[in-house]
C-alpha cells in the first residue's frame, strides 16, 4: 500500500477528550474515527488489524470444531419476550419497528436467535453436540461510552453458542472453549487471566471472563495471586469472627445524644469498632417497585450484584430514593434493621460473626444495643451479599489482592436457562423423548481486544503491534526521493517485496521530512521499518519497532 | 467437517411458499433458514459460500486499489437530513432512537457516512484518488420480501465509494470498477450483462447494473443483442414518425356517442390506430402533493421513473386517486391534455410525431379532434417519458429485445451529488482552494449473488456449485460403515485429505442408506463426490457433480 494514497493518515493531536492511550494512539495513527459518541469508523489500517484478529479467532474456533454462520441483525422482539429478557437486560435494549409494525431488537447478544434457528431443525441426539458462532455487530445502548474502542455502543463480537445433550458433555466443551480462548489471546500476544465472574443478564450458573491486566481496565477482580481470580461481583472471602462466642446481653433501647448520626459518630460515642455496628442499605426493584433492605456488619459494604442474585432480581435493583424511604415509613439515617412494613430484609453472612450489635432501630435520640441476630431480629434470608476487598482473606487463609483489567472475552454456562424458557428448544434423545438442550455461550469483543493490544503494546512514540495482528509486516520508507535513482530503487524494493507476497506499507511521499516519516512509522507501529536512502547504498536499513538499533540488509536477505 | 455434526442438514421439503429454485434448494440443502420474512440465517454451509464470494470480491477490490474499512451500522440521521435523503429514498428508511434521544437510520446505502468520515480528514489533492469500501449489513424496509436471498430486508453488501479530484480522473476509476466487477462475477462463473440503469434515490447522472440473465429476475432490460443494454427505466428508442408531415387541420370540438369511453372505443369509432390519439396519465407527488399530467401518444406507455427525472422528483410520484382528480376539477376518463388548473403538464417526445391528434378535451358527449402540439396546446416540457418495449427500434435501426435478469451489482457516477450537498465535503486543490470531491459508488449484494449462482447452476437433483465458491471441494461418502475395515479406511482417507489441506465434507453417518447419501450429495452440490465402500476396494470412487460417470482413483492420485 502506498502511504500517499492510504485513507486515514496520521494526525498530530488526539481529540481533547481522549484520555486513554489506546484511544489517543489509534486516533492519531489513523486506525479509527468516531462517528457519534461510542460508534466508530474502523479505517483501512484498523480494518487490517481487525481482520487479523478475526482471522486468529476464526482459525482457532474452527480448529476447536465450532461452525461459523450468521444471524440477522434485527432480532424479532417476540423471541426476547419469550425469555423475558426485554426486562432483564442490564443495558437498555434498542428496539425498532418496520413498516409492517413488527418490532425488532438490536441485540447485545443473540442467545434467543441461535436457539430459534436450532429449534427449527428439531435435532436428534446424533446431531449433537455442536457449537455455532458468528462475527456480528452487537448493540449496547450505554448511557456513557468510553474513549476509543474500550466501551462502545456498537462493535463486532464473535459470539458462539454450544448445544449439548447434558451437563457432562457440556463441561468438555466449556473446557475446550476455555483452552481455545487462552490460545487465541496468546497468539495475539495477550496474557489473559481467567476470572470467575457474574453472569448478569445472560443467565446461567457460572461464567468466566478473560481479562488482560491493566490499570485502565473497568473490570475489578480479586486474586490470591495463585489459583483464585474472581470479579468483585462474585469474589468470596471469609468473614472474620468478631465476638461470636461472647454471651448475649439483654436487648436495650438506650438514649443517644442527638449529634450521633453517622457511623463515625457512633464509633466515637460507643468507642467500638465499625464491625460491632449494624448497617442497613436500601434498594428498590425498578420493575416490581419492591423495597429491599440489606443488613450487613458495619465494616463491610453491600455488593449490589450479589444482592440481586440473592433476591432473584438480576439487573433490577437501584438505590432507594428519599421518597421510597417515606413509603416504608422512615427516612435516611433512620432505617431499621427490622420491622419496616413493605420491605424485604436480606442479611449478609457476617451477621453471624457478631454478638451484641449496636444499632438496628435508630430514632431521633435513641437506638438499640445488644442486638443479636436470631434472637432480636431475623432476615428473610442470610446470604453472601458483601463486597470482597483487598487484604480480606480467603477460606484458604490466602490474602486477596485487587487488580484491574480489560475484559476481552467471556464464557458462560447457560445450562437450561434458555432451552427451558423457549418452546420446543429440544432434541430427541436415544429413547425418542424430547429433552431441552444444555447450553453454553462464548464471546470475544473484537474492537476491545484491538484496544487492549494497544494498551499493552506501546511506548512514548506510538503503537508496537505484535506481528500476528500488525496491519503490515514492513513499513518501507523512501528518503531523498528527489534523487531519481533512489526513488526508482525504493519503488523497486517495494515491487519485489510485494511480488514475494510481503505485506508492505510504503511511505512514498516526496514532500515529508525524514524525521516526520520516522515519527509516523513509530506512531503506526508496524513491526519492521525499512529505509532506502542515499546513505543506505545498495542495502536497506532494517529496524525492529521494539529495538533501537538498525542494520543494513540486502533485499535477498530480507526476502528469505 | 463431519456431516453427522454439521449444523444445518438437508430436509425433504421446501416451505410451501418457496417458488424460486434458489430458495427451495438453499433451504432443502441446509444453507439458509428464514428468521422472519426477508431476514435470513446463513447456516454454516451457506456461510462458507458467502465467505468465498466475499473473498473473491475482497481480492479483486484490493487488487484494483480499493481499501477496506468499516462504518457503523447506525447512521446519525442528521447526515441523511443533510442530503435530504430521508425524503427521497425509494425504500422506507428504518429509524431508531437511542436512550439519549438521538436518531439514527439503518442505512440501505452509506454515501453520507463515507463522505462524513472523509471530510473529517480535510484531505489534499495529494491524498486523492482513493476508493474505500466495506462489507456491511444493509437494511431495506421492503413491503414485500421475495423468497430466499433474492429480495430481502437485510443483507451484506460490499459498498465502495470513490473520491476523485475531477470527472476525468473519476472516469478512470469507473472503468476500473467496471472491469473489476466483470472479473469478480466471472470468477464465480457468472456471465453478467452490463445494463444502463436508473440511479434512483442514490443520485448522480448515470449508472450501470451488472445483471445475470434469468427468467425469474426482477430487472427488465432491453437489448439490441449487440452493444445496447438498458433497464426499462432508462431504455431509449426511436419514436416512429406517424404523420408529422401532414397538414394541420382546423381544431374542432366534435360530438361523440356516449359509448365512446376507452381507447378501444375510440379506435372503433374513429377507425384510426392508437398512435393517433392523445393519452393522459395522472400522478401525484407524495411529498409536495403536486399533480402531474403526463401526455403521451396513445400507443405508448408512460415510464414513471423517466417522468420522475423529468420533474426532478425521484421516488416521489404515485398514481393519482379519484380524489386527486376531483381537486383539479376532473374525473377518470375525462382528463384533458391541457387546461386543468393546479396540474403540471409533461409531454412525451412522441407528441411531435403526430399531426391532428384525436382527443385532448373529452367531455361527456364531445371530444376534440385535429389537435396539434404547439398550436393547440403545449406542455411545461417535452421529455423522454415513454416506456421502451420489445420490437421498438433504436436510433441505429436495431430492434430491441426484452430480457429479465438478476441485478447482482451496480456502479454509480455520483459526481458532486453528495459533496455539494454536504458541508466541507472538499479537498484542497493545487492552488490551495477548497473543491468538492467528484464521487462514485459501487455495490455488490453478496446474498443475491449467492442466490443468482444457484439459479444459474443447478439441475433436478440440486445445486451445482462452481468450484470457486463451493462450500467444500470434496464430498466424501462412507458406505458399508458397519464393516470396521471400511469404516477405518474412509476415516483414514478423510484424515489424509485434511492433512493435505483439502476441504472435505465427510458423510460419516452410519444409519443412512447409500441412496440417501447420494441424494444429499447431489442436493448440496459440492464439485467432487468421493465414495469409499466395499465395492471400491483399495481405491476411491470419484464423480464430478456435473458428470454422470465415475472412476476409481487412488488416494495419491487424488492428492496430487
């Protein structure tokens, strides 16, 4: 490719709102341009990288036995209604109506579509298992997009769906995909950590994220630096025992100075640590309007995702407003750990680790002390609804460390989550009986992977593409092009490299200084830079993007 | 690929509403399934063909110097408003709003998007020319979809957009794309006819369709079987002279029996041929509500598309209703060739070929005779608004023949149509001045091309894929698989072919008869059928899909 005719050349400055390195570099180097916030043009250089990433994904997926196909972009909304996902998706689902008044969803994922096409065939157990996938545009109506390709409103996702006769067979495929994903990312130079995570609106019982560690990542996970890696939304930890063997003292209503309002006030007043106090956090279910009060030990925080699972309301809880509190007869700072009519109480497991809690029924100038779970109050249930944090201990005694990362892929057990909700999502088993499929799904965000590669591989000067995904292998620079003999030599080098099937970007511009050409080459980040100039004589100067040193090679050497 | 695990197996019957061969065969052979009307799943076999078609298109486009990129699916509606295409698109444009209340179009083409991304760069003349393209899902909110992939509501289109400094340079690129397209279709085995056609809502001054001749095609074109090929919407023809040298007789209002109502009645009454009568056809502009009366010689028909161009209202005319006629003071059968207030009169060129027309001012029992254009009435303009038909003559004297075909691609001159409507759609010329781009655009419908291939290449038994786009090269069939030695032999053949990089679909099913396996192979249409059975001994039976005869070959022969 002649750089003079490439659409999407380098520019000096990134947009002023670009804060992430990948956003800045991909913009400046001419790989992407924003259409509207969160929707990007992938320019020719970017498309070459995207194609290579897709090529690696396709190769490894096919090798693992998966079959590529393609589903329509517009999903009949009736399918999403069949699984009730019009209500449970975390993102707002975009909907559109055609001229015949039929409603469609612009899907964020395509579970219903794939189940729908499979059930049209009414397969037998002999046709199973299979894993079918596509590369298709996905839509997420995010309230806030993030700079560059890391959190966007539309993007190409490789989404795969596996259909098995039972859990045992499914588990083999889950492991197969796990290994395939590790291999895919490794081929792109990415070291991924496999993190237990929350299945969210996708459903199912367990899932894992493939995460590239990065301080600018949006995924927070806890790790013991050995075996355990879990997203904060699911991370477990051992609740330390505070005083569970202490004798229960008599429940009391006590006077309390009016200045005692906050947790800090309480600590000062009672001279006791946070862990001895009861804390209440109030949520509302945006669908059912139900009020949920989470009761937890004072030193811990509630994790909303865990709480949503505890009350079977995934993606449905939001912070209660002052108005919501009024409805159950209280106000902020005066929420009781029991007794508000119209509220459901969910307790954290930590309530079992403390005897004689302070708090629980705060009024203007009184509160309760020596409050004991089981004796003085109970919740609808006790569950793990607490946010795990760095330094907390695992059951094994290992200390947790908090890390951030970019989620580039995920694999989900779906089990019967879709096949039991959708009519006829069955196969005929050996005995001629209809049975629901046991399913899994597997996603890779192509654009996000591209951005993650840039976040990992760059320096002050620009991008440093791993060879496997680089837009071109060679960046050929011609200098001193006013000299006809040099000009014809570099064009000759370009032709011969092309003839040998090499991928070459050739900076043939005649009115650009050497310094600017070198700077562009560093910014674009192609693995090998070649220079032909007066100084290089019969040879070609070769420099790796990752190294400082150059050496002179002959065209023959280069070609072999 | 093991056929036993392929998703998308053959079925006996096509859907009852499938009338087209390509629809039936692609359904029965397991290449496609309908999601909702006009929106298709491309199953794994279909996806392999689609990928090969896309591979050929990509290879030839790149070879021609075009650069692949990708635009967002959702087009900001403001861009379509900038060119006024929200009103002029022939198909209903689908629109969708995001949660931030921003409106988007689901584009049927992407001219505005590509101009938008290019203008962000403010290129110089040195950056031009370039031709950028994408493979992207396109949406057409058709009222009626057609069976299979021939007329659908969403489909992958390769759409390319060229940007040149002027018309002269553009013409080279137009020729370049013309040749590229011919080469693309040739590689797929398709013989295409390049047909002059109407630019419709795309705009610009001229364009050509690449048409595969086929009786089931929706494109009607006229050809002189030599040089001239033109869509009925643009086809020219010579209006034969009727009596233009005759002397003009005095204009007269004459009594006419009340039974004279239709053209046939007139012919009977006056004993004159159709060509001696005036005919009026009334349309309404659905945007401006304007009434247009087309006046034409009685033996000719009006072509609405030509008329739309004549009045600069592309995609906007519809048949007038009785109510519309009332508005201009008339009723059906009594439309005058002049004088209705509030109507615009457009005449066909044929009005010049007749002296002393009959008709023009029909009332209940009178009409006018000896009506002469220019003397007794004039139109706002005379233009070519007549439908060309088979047997009409060209200027060259050659007779026109009408043919039908499937439009698989098209190329459009756009000129300044977009760059003058859109702000800053300019480059900096040699003198530092801003100039609008001279543009062209170039489309290929991938799914329709796939269907066209099936329409051309099939027999009673099924599809006959040209090798360049076949899903696999070999269809390996194992028979007598209960015999372990045969079973292991055929699995060995499969492995060795794969190891040699061959594309093989292997029918490994053990409970299917030979007859059914052969029928499936014929239906699916892979170029070479291989059989391993008791009868084939050490050899493999080879049969081409296009031939009846088989022969025995060794694995070595096959591999070389």
